[in-house]
C-alpha cells in the first residue's frame, strides 16, 4: 500500500512536469524566472513549499517529543512573524530591481550595487558553501526516512536516487515554472498529511483535553517550557528566519512574481500556513511521549513515523511517505535550480561567455547544471556520513548572517563597498568560529546562556557594516542613481 | 514601500509579545491546548491580521522599486 501511494505520487509529479513543459517558452529567462509571470497563488505555494523542509514534519515532532510545546514558539511563530515581514519589505524591491536590471542572482545585485567583482565572488563562494550541505541533508534525510517508513523495502540509496531522478525530470522539463507547479502539489500534500495525522491521533486519544491529560500524567514538563527552553533562546530564535533573506532559492522565487501585488497573498497567508503545518507536528510529537516513551537522540525524530504506524498503518503510512517526499522535493528542486542558476550566470556567463551565451545555450546549460548538481548531491549523500546534518543545521545561521548585507544593498544608500566587505567577512568569520565551537557541543549556545549564535552573527554583521560604512567614502552619485532617487533637498530657503 | 507607522508599531509589539514569559510554567489548557501553545497559535493569527493590513499597500503606486 505504502509503495503504491509513493509510486502514484511520483507519477503525479512527473505528469505535472510534463504539463508545465508545454508552457515553457524556451528562453533562459523562462527557465530560471518563468519570465516573471507567476501569480500570487503559485508564488505562495512555491515560497512556502521551498522553505518548509522535512524538518517541519519529522524534526519538529522529534524536537517537541524532547522539549515540549515550546518548540512551536521557537520555530513556528518566530517564522510566522519574520518571514512574511521579509516578503513584505525586501521581496518587492528585489523583484523590481531584478526586473529593471535583469538580475537573477543575489551575486549580480551585490556586484552591481557596489561595483565590486571580488565582493560578488566572495558572496558566491560563501553561499555555495552554505547551500550544498543544506541541499544534502534534504536528500539524505529523504532516503533515510523512506527506508524507515518502508521498513527497508526501499534502501536509503534507492530512495535518494528516486527523489533526485524525479526532481531532475520536472525541473529540466519546466524550469522554475515546473518547480512552482510541483511545489503547489507538494504543499497541499504535506499540509494535508499534517491535518489528517493530527485528527486521527487526537481522536484516538479521545480528544485534545484527554490527550494532553495523558501527557500531563507521564511527563508534565512537556506542556510548559520550564527548563527545557530558556528565555534568551526564545528571544534569539527570532533571528533564524532571517535566513530567507540570504537563501538563493528564495530570491529566485521572488523574481518569478508577475508584479509587486503578487506578494500580497504570500505575505498574508504565510503565518497561517506555518501554523497549519507545525501545529500537528508539535502536538503529535508531544502526545507521542504518552505512548512511546524512552526514545533518545536521533531516534526521537521517528516519533511521527511510529505514531502513524501505531494509529493508522496502511493509507496514512503511504501518505506520510508522500508527505515527507513532498517536503524534501519541494526544497531540493528550488535549491538545485538556484545552484544551476548561479553556475550558469555568475560563473559561465560572467567569467566566460558574456553576451555570446544564446537563449538556447542558457537553457541547455541550466538543464545540464541541474543534472550535475543533483547527480553530485546524490553521490555525496551515499558516501557521506550523518555528520552532514550538523553542518546543514548551521547553514541557516550563515544565511541569516547575510541579512544586513542584503538589506543595505536594497535600502541603505550610505552603505559602502568597504562596509559590505566587512559585513560579509564578519558573517563568514563568526559562522566558521561558531561552527567549530558548536561542532563538538550539539545544542551549543553563547556562553551557555541560551543565546543562539545566529543572533550574535546578525548583530555583528550589521554593526560592522554601519561602522565601516560610516568611516569610508560613500558610493559615487552615478552608482547610487541606479538604485535610489536623489535625496529630497527640502524646502527652498530664501537668500539672505 | 514605506510601512505605515501603525504597522511598524504592530510588528514591534508582536516581536515583544513573542517572548511570552508570563505563560512559561503555566500548564492550564485553553481550547484543549496547553496555554503556551494556544497563545502562539493566536500569535500566528495576529501576525496574519497585521500582515493583511500591511500588504494592502503592496503594488500600489509603483513596482516596489520606488526607493530609486
């Protein structure tokens, strides 16, 4: 039954890819940014699907099993506030500049904004270093989960290979348009999975109040935050969703919008969508403590699988497998396309072919690099060990630390090239230092205070940007004129 | 797009209200959910309302690149 549902789901995605390929216009702009024509519904589902990973289903329930209801406040409601705020303030401006100057990557924006080849190259290297492990954890996690759900019927390597192959098919067929349509289906699938699982599990307990009463009887600390979450941790978690500012795959989806008004629905609906996915995951994670006690370490991340096996084997197990795949693939497709976009435009076109790259060649290269990225990622996912998950988790903090740089690029006319360099260098240096420090100590917080390192990185990158910009010469008027209107001189003063 | 002052204040208030120290160790159930969870569910709905007000201006009077 599980395998049947999985196969049906993958066939559905392939059909969507084939259908979207009929709408493909054959140009590089259509392949990478859908000729900037997507409406608000597809924009919402592609942004939401891209940003929600398998962690939202499995990791969230595992965290809630270990740490209780406070996980929702840490990870869901912070995202519900910060992410739509970023879409509201940054996305329309990035989209408009992308349309005006033909940008398809953040590197192009930063390079042009400050007129620096080196800055663009350094940013590109840092983003690739962060994105590759992030992409890998999705692929490897998907393979592991499929092996668990099917009790080993699908080996880990085969699951990852199937995921890569299907993503490759629909991305190559339709480019970002195929990705957007696939993400729409995937978003529906994993949201539906959460709602159905929540309903079945809570019903089997005899309702919400009865379910939480059982948890209170065995592990009452899970119903409060107590000592498992610290106030500084809750405060500093607000910085983590800033990672959407630095994600190249989210930036790419911003550029697909038809107009600035298309961002209205993503901005408004995002908090509700986050709650719809995370409430079931966190609740089922907490409730599972009453029925499956004693899971420790990474094994806790299997509570959702175990609860479904306990309460609704068969169809729901198949839906779970499809939901996990949906969450994995809806991120993987955009990440591989974003990497292909970076290599095609920021490396091959910028440093090699320049204007000699035809539309046809751009599409061919785009497709080839998607295939290359997914092929290499699959090979790495097979040979690399699970320590990649620790690196992947840190990727979020690194992307968030780029937020001051991008905010300044879009809105702060006084930001200088030296300030941008200093901010990027600070982000990279602190990220490396905290990574080394936290590698041997999972759950590391600054001086054991509960303060997440990401908050320090973002604050330091912002302060350095402001101070160094203040101490160095402002950008030229000609460069500023490309991005900002002339400052208002104020009311005319009479001559004296 | 410049955000109206009311929206800026509402977002700042939400950022403060996110840190609900007052329910930290309260195990009561509200609408069947632990109060700390019900509160943050309501927080998400409040964020939606604030964003609905803020997003009305998106796309009006410019393409979003009007900082130029």
